[in-house]
C-alpha cells in the first residue's frame, strides 16, 4: 500500500508542481544549461531585477487542469478499503 501511495503522491506532486514534492528545482535546471539540452525549460534571468526564473515544464498542469483533476478525484467512488 505504501508503494502505491508514494507513487501517487510523487506523480501528483510533479504534475501539480508542488515545490516540496518535486525533484525539478534550481540545481536540475542548472544541469540542463550546463548540458545545453531542453532549451525551452532552461533557467532565464530577468534583465531588470536579475532574478532567475524557472519556466514551467510541459507536464505541469495549469490552474484549470488542476481543478478538473481535483474534481475528478473527489468524485471517484471505490469499495471500502481500496483507497
């Protein structure tokens, strides 16, 4: 049961872009810059403020998509003891 729970939490954390639940952070994005791969999601620096921006990945859900997934999860009906 714990393995299923961990896989679910990990997947939802990644899709919902929950900062404490995802492995996609500053260091992993810096690796993309160093390896010169996946230029669409590499770090960008704002010229005015100098802050580093981490663009969203293609697999991150939008606010509306997150709402739909949450509504679906809320409406799922399973037998007692299976969720």
